C-alpha cells in the first residue's frame, strides 16, 4: 500500500520512529524499519526527515536534562531489504541531522542488518564523515560477524 504524504501522520510515524523510554541518562532515537513507510517523493522525504529530526531533538533534550550533550541512535534492521532503501532520502536525512546536531551523536547501533544491507553500507558510508562512521556499531542477534564494517 502506498500512502501519499497527507496520510503520513505523526501517529503512523510514531510506530517506526520514537524516543526509547528506558530511564537511561542518554536519549536514544529508535528507528524500527519493520514495515516502515518509504518516502516516494521529495515532499515525503522532507516530511519523514522532519519527524525524525523532531524525535532526535527530544532525545537530545532528554540527554541534556541529565548533563549529557549527545544522544544515541538505534536502528532495528531485521527484515529490512535493500530494495526498500531510498538513497536520496538517506542522504537528505544524513545532511539534515549533520546540520541540526553537529557532534551530538554518541553512538549509532544498527541491529541485524541483512547481508545485502551490509554491502549497501559501502554506499551509505560515503554520506557520512569519518568521525560519524567511527560511531557506527553493528550488532547481530544471530551471531553474524560485522568486523569488516568497522575498518575505514
């Protein structure tokens, strides 16, 4: 089902992008890609990116209320398919987050990326500066080894 931008409401996006409420001192932005809505046009790219930036702001404010000027990102990638990847959206989002939150990322954890996503990361990392790439962590709940991704 394809949703037009007018139907991409905060309530819909709340299912996929949210602040982790785990009583930690540092705020964590969660992006759950299971059945996530894909941006189909520039208007949707801006809409979804703005929503993510708003949640990231809430994460940073949570951290700052505890004396920490950084936040975490947790991307749940189980069942995410590379064909779902919109590189224009990823580049736009990466640029927006770099502009709005320079040096605010503590760590970005990607959980259970598929083998094809791992190969796609070679393209994605070109949108990221070296210090940001160093903050990327890959975790497998199924025992996969992602050591090659840690080499820059």
